[in-house]
């Protein structure tokens, strides 16, 4: 079994690797192009975001008719129905109006007019990079991921003050889940077809609950900071059980943490929560019997019977095939090698003893060998 220092080093290595991979992505020319694209889009108010969603829930990137042409080399498709957003009408105030409104501002919003914008899906032309180009939602399913998700959810519901529930993905406005600090509730899209992504989402929201709950030390961090931390914890936790979510997680983090300062600062604070999540997962996988072979075969292999050795050998072979954790797989292979060596040594001794007790057979073997050489 690995020592405490080995386990600690393993956890630290996972976090360090996460940071390196995220920095590598954000430093790529393609990601810089994505940031340049984002800068061209207007930042809409919460009111306008609600208006856009109410008219087109699938909208992701919107701009005006002319802006699509001048900034993106795209044209609005013929017959496309516009999305209306509110634009303020600003008027220069007279001294009398300033007095009436009790303000020293020279200008003020006196009303709103509704302007047409169009979503990227309603346009044609040169490609436009979006977050989806960096967040690939095609994680492969992995054995035992579903049982671990259910065990983790049950643990949080039964042994913590958190409540985990599931709702249809269609009600989450494109999200996979969320954490509600005011009620200490985690909500997950229950009909997510990718079980690995579902478990990763639960890790993500659990990280939010630990790092950004009402009583948490980092609850006032900016949104980009919080999302970087939560997804990095989820990535580390999934890496620990041998599931690589880099196609999703690294892109997700990069689209939030758009400068290296945020990445460095955010990740420096996740070590403690990452360790906690890893320990919880390891404990649950043991309870589920997914780590049984991690119990090393008895150190004194020479005391085991031949039958027990063979059973251990077969069991380890099966565990190596089933596990998705690279660290566990390496441990199992080392144990398998030790047992193989012991079986080989016993076999050699038995053959030698048999040969000594049967000189005729031994002589015959030598004669045969000589004949073969001819």
C-alpha cells in the first residue's frame, strides 16, 4: 500500500497537473482568438439576458445586423426572426430637469427602445469560436461510475447538511447542475446520459458548496474565480478515479479563467477541498467493493497455499481489467508480479525435486536435447 507521504504527493501532483494543462490551453493561439472574439460581443444587462432567453432559449451569441457583417464577416439569414433587446434612450438634462431629478449628472436615461439582434445560429459566413469549441461533452462512459455517483449522492444526503436532488436537464437552462447557497442544496440534471459527466457535475457542485457556501472563506470570490476552483476540483477528483475529463473540464475552466493570474490564485486554494473529495471517493469506492484488490495479498506469500496463490493471481488479473484508476492499476500489477514470481519459484523447485527423484526422466531429457541439437 502507498504511504501517507506517497498519497499526499499524488494529490498535490493532480492539482499541479490541472494547473499546467489549463495554462497550456489558455496560452494557445486558438484560445487567444476565442478571447478576441468574445471582446467583440456586447455585454448585456441581466434584463436583456432575460429578454433574449425568453425569445430564444438556445441563443448563445447575439449581435446586430450590421455588426455581424462588419465584425464577424457573417450575414443574417433571409427570413430570420430578430430577438428584441432594450436599449436606453439617453437625454441631456436641462438645469430644471437636474433639479427635479435631484442629480448633477448631465445626462440620464429617459426611456427605452427595442432593437433587433440575431443569434449566431441565424447567420452564415466565417466560423465564430465559442465556449463549445473548448468544452467537449462527449466523455466516454466508465464502469462503476454510476454506482459511485449514487453512493456519493447518498452520502451527502444522509451524512452532511447538504441536500442533493435531481431535475430534468431541460429545466436547467443549459447547465448540468447548480449549488444554491441559501438552501444548501445541490441540484443535478438527472437525465444526463453521460454518467461520467454526471459524476463530474456532482463533484463540481460539491466543490462550490465547500468553497463558496454562505459560511465559506471564499464565498465572495468573483464568478470566474469560483467556476475555476469548482471545475478544477471536479477534474482532479475524476483524474483520481482514472477518468480523464480534460476535454470538458479544461475548456470549461479556460472559458472562465481568462488570465493566468486568476488561474494561479484560484488553484492555490483548491488543495484542501480536492484532498477531501479524493478521500471521500476512495472511502466510497472501498465500501462499494471497487478497491478490494487494493488490499495487498499477504506480504508473506511463502505462507500461502498454492490454491490461495492462484486465487489471488486470478483476482488481481480481473481487478486490473476492471479498474479505471491508473494508480490502482499500477499497484495491482506490482502485486501480480510478486505473486507470479512466487508461483514461478515454487514451480521451479517442484520440477527440480521431481527431476532429482526421477533420474531416468532427467537422463532421457538430456538425450532428447542432444538429438535435437543434431
